[in-house]
C-alpha cells in the first residue's frame, strides 16, 4: 500500500467511529428536569435514585441529573399539605436508534441512551404515591 493511500484508509474507520455514540455526542449524558407543583408555591422536592441523583429543589424549579435507566424518586413537602411522592421513569432516547449497533455500548455505559421527561408536575391533590404527569 502506498503512503498516499494511508490517510484515506484511516479516514473511513475514523468517520465510522465519529457516528457512533450518537446520543452521547448529540444530547449528552445529563439533562435538566423542571419540577412544578400547581396550586402550591414553594414546595420542597427531593430527588433521589437514578444514577446517583441526590438533589433538592424549591418549586417551581429545575435540577440537573445524569441520564440513566434507573428511575428517579421525588418526595415533595409543603406547609399544610400531606407529603407526596412519585417516580420519574426514563425512556429510550430516539438518538440511540440511529447508531445501533456500533455506538450502542457507548451510549449504554454513559447513560445517554435514556432520557427523563423535561418537565414533571407533582400534584398535592391527594397523599401517597401520585401518578406522574408529563408535559
């Protein structure tokens, strides 16, 4: 093989590698989740679980989390209200479908193949576990 063809031969595998891990490159390994509590201002919500999530936010507010397949648990308290809890489940990112199968392992390890809803509404209408409301 001539020396002039080597760069071209190396360019193709490099280009293929750049297309892998599409979710990791395009959307990243973290995201913001906005938390709101309609009708209840200044509730304090604690988020735990996921991939090491341990954050507290006063509503309305948002929190940065690492993407993960694992659910995030939300516990909210407000003066004069019964505490409420709910679970935020992650879903499969559409970007991860584009790079299957080569980039799949990279997105799986980084958590980028998963996504949480961008906004979560917590209702104080009842007590105990509440159904997740996505917007």
